[in-house]
C-alpha cells in the first residue's frame, strides 16, 4: 500500500472517529466521565487498602464511594447556595454596582450612554448567551444522574471483567500484553486525577483562607468553583485566578482595611484579591504540581493545550475536563502498534511514549 493510500485512509478514519465522537457526545461524554470517576473511587480504595492492614477491600471501596459521593453532593449544595446568595437579597446591590462599572467603562472609552445590566441581558446577544448557559446547566444536570447510574453498573460488572478477558484472549502472552496496557493506562489516568485532586484541594483551601482574610463575600462558593476549574488543564487555572477578582470588583461593599477604598472605588481591592489568588495558582501549579506529577503523563505542553481545544470542541465542558486523561489513554494505545507509534511519539513530551508503560504500580 503506497503512502498516498495510507494517508487517505488515515484522514477518512480520523474524520469518521471524530464524527462518531461528536454525534454520540450525549452518550459517550457522560460514560467517559463515569469511567474516570470510577477510576478515582478505585484509586482511593487502593490508597485505603495500603493504610489499613488486612484484606479490607470491600470496606475500603465502600468508604471511597461514600466519600466521593458525599463530596459531590456537598459541592452541588455549595454551588446552589452560592448562586442563591447572588440572586437573593443582595442582588439589587450587585446589579447597582455592575451598572456603575458599565457606566465607568463607557465613559473611559467615550462610547456615549451606557446600557444597564438588564438591557444587556435582555438584548438579542444577551438572551442567546443566557440560553446557552441555561442549556449547558440543564444538560449537565441530566448527565449527572446518568453518570451515577453508569458507575453503579460498573461496580456490579467489575467482578466478571477478568473472566471475560481470559475468554477473549486465550493466549497467555496476548492476555499479559492487554493487562499491561490496561494497567499503564489506569496508572496514567489515576496519577493525573489524584494529582489534580490533591492540587485542587490545596489551592482551594489556601484560596478560601485568602478570600476570607481579604473580606471577599461568598468565599466558600468561589473556592468551590476554583476547585472544579483546576481540573481543566492550563485554561482552568487562568480562569480560576480571574473569577474571584471579578466578583470582588462587583462586590457592593469593600472592607474598611483597603487603603482609600469606598463603595465606589474597588479597584485596589480587586488588584489585591487577584494578587493573592494568583500567587497560590502560580506557586502550587508551577512548583508543587510538577513534582507530584513527575513524568507520569509525559505529555507535551502544546499537546495538552491542543487536546483541550479539540476535546472541548467535540464534547464541550466534559471534554475539557477529560482532555488530559483521554490524551494519555490515546498515547498508551497508539504506542502498542508499529503503524501508529509515530502518533504516540508526537503526543509525548520527550519522544518516548513508553515511559508510562515502564512505570509500576
């Protein structure tokens, strides 16, 4: 088969796969999220096994499930309470402050009479934006139920996986190779998920203390939002550093300790909040996280950014969260075949996609 034919086959196959992933995103994205959440629970259970002497696998798994689900429910409650606070008794104060900022911006650039927040939200562009946000939240809420159902059935089917594998791959060497590849993919994904979780917890805790110290309202809600954003590679940490300052900018009342602060002048307060939040994002993200992650992912920084854009375009917000672990999985799988190994080499950071395969549990 000549090079042109191979190239054509690759292009067609890639187009078919991307179309399948995009058209089936309503089913595939929740299932992928369920798989990675399942791996997180199993990884947590293994950690508990190492800490508790004796064979307590079922107990460790039960504790892991309860902790993860409780944390998930607690996060949902925090988000709901935070949104209710912004839309409750203080909503008029926030709206007034936002209108003042819009007026200041229009005055600085000389754009004439400034519209109000209500006018911006209910014009054609604003209605379209609100509709997109509402649809995304509605889809996510429906997916959450489906994800929990998937996870439950994964635990029920887990006991039969090894037996099915033995019957599919009757050759001992073939079965060992499949097991090795599966373990390598699991280790890479679990390492990423656990590192991101630990890093997110550290950043969230320190950010919460910083926001409380500075006097930012709804600090718990903002910290919970930052915890989730840190799971999105690169872009997530940037957005996480910008969200608290934006809320500080529209905060109706500024703490009295801010020099020269008044209800009409929150810019100093906003800069201080941005500096405090960005410090933790920068320090932990650039010094602690690389030491914890090591070379376990072995992904090029450019590949991580491109995968974020591509998976985000295919699966939306779920794709952004899953972009890094999905790319790790692709690198491990592509490295197993001589015809696709070049793709794994391009995805890797150092040109050696076998690093993950060489690591042991």
